[in-house]
């Protein structure tokens, strides 16, 4: 028995990959498929951002692409590290900082009806920023849904911590679009808005039920 254990230890030392696999079995099958999906989705985003960058004209939008690409690349390495080892990644999750302010322009201004592009030459910053927003919003939803069904505690935390970052990136792109009139925001009239805002009221809480 002693010799058998020594042989197993020697095999593990000679084959570190085998040792890592033995220690990293606390993944459910469903979780593995979901993890592959989010990692592939992040790769797709990074690949497509490279293509968008070739057609973007506005330096401000180019800067958003550059900063989001750098941040998501670090996020990718963090997720892959925790996924492949089951341990805390060497680079912990970061917090994305956008450069847009929080001012939103409300109201609808008439413009030309939208239609599909007829060629690559029709690509515009309006459309390219919309593609970016679609990807960050999709990844925010995908990561949130995936984190709910993960069993590995490290990977679960890393994926969950990444959701607010995709929300922030989405908000940054929305604000950019809104500022340039690409994403317009309608409002209700004041009477209807006031009625909606006042349609709920709070309830009294018992002292013992108050959060500490």
C-alpha cells in the first residue's frame, strides 16, 4: 500500500496536469457547459471589437473600444484562470470605471427611418456602438444567469463579480449613444409620470425585523 501511494505521488509529480485534474473536480457538468459559453462569448466580443475599431470614426468611441477591450481581456484571463484551476485567480476581479457622466438627454427627435445596411461602406458609429451595446448587454445577462447555477465557489464569485462590470460598460455605451442622439429616450407626460411614481407606498417594519 505504501509503495502504491508512493507510485501515485511520483506519477502526480511527473504529471502535474494529472494532479491538477484530481484537485479540480468540483465542477458540475451543466456548469462546465455554461462556463464554455461565457468564455466563448467574451472571446467573440473581443474579436468583434477589433473589427469595429477598423470602421469607427469618432475618437471618443475608439477610446471606449480601447478601454473596454483592455478591461475585458484582463477579465478573460481572470475567468479562465479560475475555471482551469478552481482556485483564486492570480489577477483578481477588477472594477470598470467609465468616463461618461450620468446625464441623460430625454425626448424624441424625428429622424430618418432605420434600415439594414446595403454594404460595409454603410457602417457608421451609430450602428457600431449599437452592436457594442448589444454584446455587453447579452454578456451581462449570460454571466448573471450562469453564476446562479455554478457549484465551484471560486468560479461562481468571479463570474458574479464580473456582471456589474458589463452593466457599467453597457451604461457607458448607452450614454455615448444618447449624447449623440443615437439612443433616444421617450418620457411619459408629467401627470402620468407622477401617478406612476406615487403608485406604491412603504409598510411599517417591526424593530426585530430591521436589518442590522
